[in-house]
C-alpha cells in the first residue's frame, strides 16, 4: 500500500538574483512499512524534501499525498494538526526542549492528541522503553549524552504513533559507536513496530540499513541498490 | 492545544539574572504607578469626604472661591441666627460656627517651621463639623490648640513633634497641644484649631473668615443663599460645603490630569523593560520555537506560551509592588497646597497598578513572539 506519494513536485529558492531548484519535478512513492534512505551530496535538497513531506514547507508545484490526504492543500494550522497526528520528525541536532525533562519532551506530541492522561502516560512509557531510556525519564537534556538525547528525540518522534517518521541525518552529529546504536534502533523501530521511515543521510553505511536506498542528484532521484523493490515502488525518473 | 505551563515557568529560570533584573524593573514601574494613582485617589478622597451636604459656608463675596481671603464682620453669625429659619438647633444651641481660617508660619519645638493652617473656632465648631472627632486629649483651653491627624505632614514635620503636651509657635504666641482630632480623611485633618477669641487677639483682628451653618434635616440651603442675595449690603455669599469641595476638585483637575499623564509615561517606559527581556529570551530560542511548530503546535499555542511567560513575570512584579504599596505607601501622608492627605492604595489603585503591570508583560512579549513566529519553520530549524 502506498503511504507517501509525491507527484511532479518542484521546489526552488531564490537567493538574490539566482534561483536554486533543489527539487525539479520529482515523483516518489513510499509504501507503508518501508524504510527508505535518501543520500546525496550536501545542498542537493534532501532536507527540503523532508520538509515538504512533513508539511513544514510547500512545493512550488506538484502534489504530495500521505495516507490519502493531500497535504499540499492544507492550511497552515491544519498542517500543524496533521503533523501532530501523522508525522514524526527526527532532527540531526535532536532539538530537545532544554527546560523539559526527557519524559516531558516525549510527552509533548501526545498533548496534541485526544488522549486521557493515563493513555498519555502509557504512550510515553512505551516510547521510552522502545528507545531504552526509561531510567533517564526525569533527566533534563543537558544531563544526557548525545546518543541519549537523540534517543529521546526518536521517542518523541514515534510517541504519537505517526504514519510516517522522517529523519534528517539522525546520526550526523554522533560518534561511530553511538551512531551504530541509533542505526540498530531505527532498524528495530521499522521491523518490530512497523514504522515507515524516510531517512536522509550522507553516510553510505548508514544508508545501507534501509530497505530501499535512493540517491538525490541534480533535482532527480536515482534508485541505488538495496533490497529488491517492486516496480511501482521505484522512484520514477520523470522526464 | 497549549504548551505545558511548566514550559513558560522554567523558561523564566533559564536566564535568572536577566529575569531578576526585569522583575525589578517591572516592579519599579508598577510601584511608580501605585504612587501616582495612590496620590490621585488620596486627593480625590480627601476632597470628596470633606464636604457635608447639610453644611452651608457663608463668607465674603470678595473672596471669590478662596475662603482664606475672606473677611466678614464678627457679628455675622448672630445676624444669620436671628434672620434664618431651618438652622439646626438643639438644647438651645444654634449650630452656627464662626471661624477664622488662616495660613500661617508655625514653628514646632524641634525647630521645624512650615506654613500651617490654623482655624480659630468656638465650641460650636464640632457641632457643625460633624466628622471631627477628638481621639486623644481634650478640647483646647486658653493657650491651647487641638491638632489634626495630618497637621504634622502639612508642616513638613514628623508626627512626634505634634503630640499632646508639646508646644507650637505661631502669630507670636506659644501654644500647648491639648488634644488630637481626626475627621475621616477630610481636609481639616491637616489643620490646627484654637480658640477663636484668642486667635483674634493674637492676629490683632476683629473679623472672622466665615460662618459654617448646619441646616436642620430637610431644610434647604437655598434659604441661606436667598438671604445673602437679598442683603447685598452684607456682601455675603453662601455655598453648600459639598459644592465648595466639588469646585476644588475642578480646581485640581489639571493636577490630576498631569498625574494620569505621568502614569501613561511611566508605563510606556516600562514596556521597554518587558520588550528587552522577551526579545532576548526569544532570540536564543529560534530553533526551539520552530521545533515546537514542527511537532505540531500551532503558532497560536506557541504565541500564548510566550505571552504567558511575559505575563508570569509581570504578574510577579505586580504582586510584589502591590504588597509593598499596601504595606508602605497606603496611608503615607503627603503635603499639598490645600492641606495634607494620605496616599490611598484602594481597589482602583490596585486595579490600575496591576493592570499596567500585566499589560507590560503582554505588550513586551507580543512583538518578539510575533517576530519569531513569522519566520519560516524550515529556515528556523537550521538556526544555531
Ligand atoms: N529556505 C531556503 N531559502 C533559500 N535557499 C534554501 C532554503 N532552503 C534550502 N535552500 C537551498 O536549497 C538547497 C538545498 O538545501 P537542503 O535541502 O538543505 O540541502 P541538503 O541536501 O543538504 O539537505 C541548498 O542550496 C540550500 O542553500
Ligand atoms: Mg540537509
């Protein structure tokens, strides 16, 4: 089942006189339960793509559907509500709220959902268990290591049971060992909790953990090798 | 949905020094507002309670509105008693009070000297001036004076220098204080009362300033006014005491307007304290604010949280100042041209002071919050 669908999406930015077009008429389909990695040189528009999929930014043309909802047609406040219920965002710099504890950081997205406080507690508990940080729940971000902070960031991204989780270089600011732990964790989330993941990375080793690997180059996708994909899951090279 | 309350509270503790400085600045502004509003309210209250609607003041037409300049013949009170119906009379005493009212230099034993207000009165004065109560000591005998609760403030002296048994000097004579009186906040509280005949001797005058008449219940002041109009030869004017003080209220209107203007000025200055703090607070949190939006918080929720932060601080400042104002400012005596009165931190003053305080928090937080929320989330997420 196709969960995320980009159709002929273009996005350009103007910096002074020159116009940069990181995404030029790209189309992409991601199935539910897939773990897709996206590689590409710096400045090719990987983050831009994630921002479009998560409704943080809007394409200049083309449409984006997530689970049947055309998010490109939603107003800004509707998009915020949609993100709360359907999308998890893992940041390279984890972006935890420094004045909130690990528990409270993970709890944040659940405040936007119609849950009882008991349900909310359970969700947060489960998310913290999933990332193995139950014993750090009452710690503030500054009391955590970089890897632990990123795990809290991941728990926060999955706590609302989103349809899709995007990750922008989630291991980008971690040492090799910690990065490996995070990779294992992401793989487990995908395999055990069946979370659909779209992950940007510039590290080929990290990209390799995904079930499908894409390369973004000059505004187009190139499918690189990976687990066998059915035809209709392939990024189409529109021409 | 809103952000958790703790978010705003803990953010204030994030930069404790800056928060504390802002708290002090906001509290100072609110305190200044309390002082000015307390002044206005005290002045208004003093003038409002001074008038008695049953009392008619009869004084010279030549004095215009200023009774201090009035001079009428000493026999006027007797003439009024004989000619008028409707004057209150009990146990054979007609309630007419001849009075000589004078601003004069008064020296206390401590050597403090200031312009004080002296009223020469007779035994009928407390019958007509019904608000006056002797709270300590007794009615002045020869060479003695009765001192109002705020007379010390009018003299610019301390209350200890005007206690019973102490002496004061005025009009070339030394007087001993025999008692203290209050008048429910009325203007007479800043006066010194002595025996009329003695005061006349001391000032070498035979005239009086005015006659205050207490009308019997149901009797109209217009009879007195009619009498004064018809007997043009006496050159008298009659005014109901409440009207007299209402006119004074009008007279002080520019002062009150100026005071309100000061409130506005001080408050506008205070907004900068709030703005400064909130701009600083928000500037360092660009990525965090974008993250909250990325998670799914609407802009309005983030805005409210930031305003809540400013509001929390300004509420604390208002509370602090309100408490200090009630304990220290309320009832503090102020010297003023017409006499002395006390600062009044009443419900209006509290409302205005705290209202200004809270407004400072909101207005200080709004511009930086709006600025942060106008920025694109995608760009702000990359901010360092
Ligand atoms: N909001 C923006 N305004 C202008 N240019 C932008 C903006 N966002 C991204 N760009 C430009 O678009 C290109 C792609 O950016 P990005 O998607 O962040 O690349 P990356 O693949 O490294 O994540 C870069 O050249 C970047 O400078
Ligand atoms: Mg990027």
